[in-house]
C-alpha cells in the first residue's frame, strides 16, 4: 500500500503516479496493491526527480511495522513532520 500527496510540483509526478495508482482526490494518489519492491523503486524515482527539481512538497505514507502506528510518513519539501507515539496516541510533530 502506498499513499502519495503532492503539492506544487511539476506535472511529471502526476503522470508517473497516475500510471501506478488512482488519484482519489486532487493530488492524492492511492496504490492499495503495490508490493514493497515496486513501492521502493517508485519512491526512489520520485526522490531523484525531487532532488533535481526541488520544488513543492511530497508526502509518502506506507506500512512499516517498526514505525509508530505501523505506518511510515516521509516528506520531501519544506514542511517536514514526524509521526510520534505519545502514550499510545499518534501525533504529527513539526521538525
């Protein structure tokens, strides 16, 4: 499973993400049946594009058993946040 939210990025991201999943809301892409290998390669391509272009922000959400709540949140861009477990309550902390 992979959820990707893009904001203020070039159209190439939308094209790539549309070829792998569904755009369930504007700039929100969901891939329920993607396997971990394909997911990691897709995220790697997006990271390389982002490092070259450096505009906007991108959020990735995917299962990760060692992370709080069993989900990993990764941000590319200026508004980075971290998922923290505070006494059993999951919170987003601005970095």
